[in-house]
């Protein structure tokens, strides 16, 4: 196969990750992440392919709930499934995540950010086909009437069966293909698979109903009379498309350009579960990159061409040859090579995959905990030409967190047809060309007699039609009179009013509908995955848990602690806190009477990366100890140097190793 021939320098892969403040090294890369040519070299030291993140789920839940990272919404009333409130630490992490997202994408790519309304009239979502196609498949428990998402039941059942099936057997291969395709099956196919594997209702073992459609949007009404149906938006993208013409003008009427939106979206999930991974209200960050449909190159692709990504293409998930077993292991491959071999559809799509990869790495996601999975052809959204999901590893398995889709010209073309408003851009030729096409010549006498003063506008309109528009008008006359709209006025033309004949014209360019490349980020899912992946217990004490968050995302950057609860330590503590605050570095003072080790543990538990301690030496020479969370190592550093070094580590411009090389260790 193609993937067994790829030559990848594994050292360049590991070197492509920026340095992050992390004391202990990440685990070795699983062998199945390596190209076939490299696997034998490390097979003895490798770990098996990861199906889910191994962690102490109860300890994690205790910290998340106990330290109020999140809680069920309306909990005092019993809560509501699929709705959660974020507490101070998680809200701060999410805000930092969004701030870094803006820095990495909006500023890094000179994007235009907008904010649009949540309420969306029905006609908009009819045009975008969300009303008819934005759905999941559902089944009911035939006894309790409980609802379940059908593809999830199939996935769960097959996970159990796959553990028992012999690896490499025909049965194992068939079940693996079905597992990989669960959310790509049609309603009829999904129903057949549930029957084939005797899937029953979870918890009760009761029979299930036949599979049926369930639209995921929340309907509402606009106005006191309730005569205009609307929906809470299921995505933010449509708000950008509605403002395309204005955004195009802001971009100087030049392609490519990108617009972005961060905001809430709503989906009426059938069976919300897995905490923040599947909820009914969530934050999205979406990018709509508008480009020439005839040229999807990207001017900055060279910056990411040598990045090595773990790709899982559709051919590996569901081989075209039924005798070949699916390969559930992603393959490391340079983006430039993936593009050359047509694994990824176009350069702009590949560019954003690279930028997403860089973003996740800087957020602290380990390379063995992410993969890019290509959608199966039957699985893609109705508007997509190609789509890849950035999936992150969790205790619940691999979860889609970011979709990077080529939406083609679908949305703008549909809205143009529905509204009769242009969603096109003008692509100028290098040199004018002369073309021969069909012309629509007005029969002036007939038009003038029928329309009077309005006839002039109609004749001007007909003279301006290009060959394609003239052909469309001619075809319209086959069914009788044709209606045209000119300056918001509709006119009905008869075939006797227009004469069609060949026409030569000089063209300086073409009017085209842009294509759209869309990276779409589920912020809540990314947040949850980062919390799980950063959670661990210290080897010497399983009860001492911490969050090994990247300093970029940490809810608070520093703790400021007096060595003990004594009044003489408080003036320096207050001074340092004020210095940090003025520098824009969030800090937290803990001057309680608890032992210093206990106070360190409390700050570690919520992911604070750096701890400043004021002790007796501070009172003598204006130095403090600076502690790093992951290693628990400390250095003695002048108060005057704190801001420069802490800011450098937060921005990932320097590492803790750089700091320890510069300042003396404190034992």
C-alpha cells in the first residue's frame, strides 16, 4: 500500500513540537503510529495502540466536581441532561483557550471576526438544508420508551464483541468495518446492523424500535404572533455566509480571505452523555476561508508542508478491497507528501490541518493522543467535498473535537439561488479574451409597447447577460413566459420579446462563487479532553493529583504564598501580587495556616503552573523561591526578575530548563 512506502524521519517529527513546560517526558510513541518502514526498529519498546485514555475516572470526577470545574445546570432542581455550568477554573481555562485561539488564528491569519445572532429564521436553514438533513438516527426502548442514539448503541455493542472476536478473522474484519462506519450508515443500513448483532436497550435488555429520524435543531417563534418559525442556530457558519458580501468588501474584494465567529450553538442531542463531550448548548469557534474554486492553493502552505501528522484516511478505515482488513492505526506522514499523493484533497485544506495540529500541540495535547481521521464518503456532511476530524483521546475513546471541511461552493450557491442576491467574486484574467457565446437581443418595439418606461431597464438587463445567463433564459421560455428580477422588480417576459443568436464578446474575467474551507472547533470538547489528558497523580502519593496544563491555558498562572502565616511575610506577598497583576499575570494568594506543602497541593490540583514563596531570605535580599508545578523543583530568583521569566514561560518563549540554568536551585 501507499502508506508502507512512506519514508519519515522520526527525529524530525519529534523535533517539530515546540518546547513546553513539562517536567516528565511523554510516553513512547506507539508503534502503530509509525510508518511500516520504522516499526521494526522500535517494536520491542513500543506500547500498544491506544483505544482510550487510561485514568482514575473517579479521582478525576472528584476533582472536577469538588473544585467546581463544572456542575450540572439547575442542579438544585435536579439538573437537566446535556446542560452544564462551568466554574471559575474551567471558565478561566476556556477563556484562555479562546484567547490563544484568537492569537493563533485570527491574528496569525489576519481574519475578520464577526458576531451574529443566535436566532435563525427557518428559511435560512431550509436553504442550507439543515431542516431536512441535520439529523441523527434514534431508537426507542420498546418497554420504557427511553430514547437512544442508534449509531452509539451499535458502536458500544461492537466494542464488546470485538474484544471476543479473533483478530484477523472474517468476523473481526466485518465488525471493525461496521464499527468504523456506524455514523455513516443510512437509516436502513443501521437498522439492519442493529438486528444483525442483536443489539438491545442498554440497562434494560429490552427490544428496540425500528430506527427513525430525529432533527437536532431547537425550534422557536419570532414575534408575539408566533407566525414566523425560527431555530436556535446549530452552527455559527450561516451568520458568516449571510454577511459574505459585506465581508468581501472589507477584504478589499480580494480572495482568499477568512472570516471567523466564536459563539454559542445548540443541538438537541438524543442521549447526551460523557460530561462536556456531548451537550445541548456549547461554544463553537468557526473559520470560513473563502478561496477561488479553481485554485485552492494557499500562499503559506510551505510553512506547514514538513509537519508530520498522524493521518487515518478512509481507505484504512474501510478498504475498497473486502479481503483487506481495516487498519485502525494512523500513519505518520508529512503534509507535503500527503498532498502530493492526494491523501488530502487540496493545499488549503492541508494548510489548515497543519495549523490545527500546531494549535493543539501548543495547547498541550500529546502527539500520541491525537489523530486526523478522514470522513468516509457516506459519512460526510451534505455540503462537504472532503472532511477530516481532529480527534483527541479520552477515557471514553477517540472523540471528534475539530472538523476541517471543504464545503465547496454549496452554501453561497444555495443562498444566492434562494435570495437572488449575488454571492460571487470577479476573477480577473491576466489578459482579456474574446469568446463566442449566446446573446439575448431585446426586441425593442415589443418590449417598449409592453412595459413602457420600464422597458429601458429590461433592454439594458438583456444586453448585459453573458452566454450562460442567456442560455438559462432561453431554456426558461420552453415552459412559457420567463420571469426576471431587475432592481427588486419582477417582470414576465414572452419569448417574442427576445431574440437569441451567437454573440462575440470581450471578457476580462469571470464571476465565480467562492469555495469555502471550514475549520470548526468544539471548544467545550477540547477543554474536556485537555483536562483529562493533563490529569494525573504523583507517583509517590496517589491522592496528590494535579493538572499538567500548558501555562498558556492555566486558569491562574502563579500562586503567591507566605512560607507560614506570619504578619512579617504579608508586605512582600502583597507587593509581588500587585507587580504580577500590573503585568497582566493572574495570581492567587493563599495565606492560610495550612502547611506550605498542602498549599502547593491545592494549587497543583487546579493546574497553577508556578508558585512563588516568600520566606525569611526574602526579607533580607528581595529574592523568592519560584516553583514549577510538574517537577516540584524550585529556584531562588530576585523579585525584579519574576515578570520577565514567568511571562516568557507562559508564552512558551522560554522553558523551565532555561530558568533553572540561569538561577540557583533551592532545596
